[in-house]
C-alpha cells in the first residue's frame, strides 16, 4: 500500500481526479485489514512497521523511510473507527501518482441496504504541487449499487456530491481545492453470461487537499460517504419501509 517512486506528477485540472486513478473494480484488491489503535500507535520511527503486530498485508511495506508528515498522516487516517457495517483497512497503493502513496479499501456488504465499495488514497509530494495548494492530497472513489427506480434521476449527481460535502463538513474535515465527478452507470447482460440481467450503479470520484495536521476527520467523513451511498441511515437512526432481498 505504500509506494516510493521517482516523482511523477499526475494529471490534474481544477482538482478533478482522472478516472485513471481508479481500477475497474476495487474488489480485485485483497480484503481490507482492520487495524486497532494500539497497532497503529507502534508506527513511529526507527524499525517499527506501520501495522505493528498485525498480519502482513500483501503489497503493503512499512513506512520506515517515509517523511514524518506522511507517517503522521497515515497513522491519523488509519486510526478511524468506522461503523460496524463498514470494513476499512490497508490495500496496495497505486505507485505512480506521487512520490509517496498509501491506500485504504472500504467494503460494505448489501442486506437491508445497497452494497458499496471504495478506495481512499493519500498522496504526498514533499515539494508540493500548485494544483494541490499543499504537500498532501486525498483521492477518493466510491461505487454503490443503485435501485432501478433511481437510475437516470437527473438529481442524483447533485445529491451524490452532497453526500461528500455533508460528510466533510459534518466531521469538521477542513479542506481546499475539492473537485470530482458523480457518474451513473447501467448495464444489461445478454446471452450466456453470469450475473443479474441489469445492474445500476452510482460512482463518485473526488480529490481534495486536507488543511491542518489532523487527518482523522477526513477518514471518518469518507466512511460516512460510503454509508450514505449505500443508503444506510445515520448511526442510531432506524430506516423504515425499505428492504433489499
């Protein structure tokens, strides 16, 4: 999940993240590894591994040689405790977006709500980038199943974008240079091919520059975003009148 490569700047325009940042299906990554705050607190300097005593996750090396600002950001983002329905943990990071990268995968299985998955990537460019307005950048992607009655709704993109805005503001996650896209997709299957006859999904891609040293609220906001995309009510609120088989 951590990658160290020669500096190569990703293409950015007005803060909108390129679709190249997202693999065709996040499920292709290994399942997220849930970490405890005690394990994360062992990250530190010297020879400590960012995962402490947690089992090794394939493709996720330690952060021994990473800049302190990046190690601190990784620890703060990793320490988030999402709601029980959301699995959140490290996955291999894309290697050519910035000199330092780290990624987390999110999964939310369906049931009384839609299924959803996503990825949150932390980028660090020690010299900074003009488009970012800083040295750290967060890139997020969420894909969620969509009920057929909502497919094609012209208001859905604006509503989907409001999920992210509300989550960031609700968590007090200060940021600048926020940009992204919301896309509706529909697929119909024909002939001898496995899967449902029709699938409808909503996809949100976004990137933003965090402000301040506390990045924990950003991870919390992203977990709230994926829950909203799946149709989960806020924690402590019981949804009425909807059930998915």
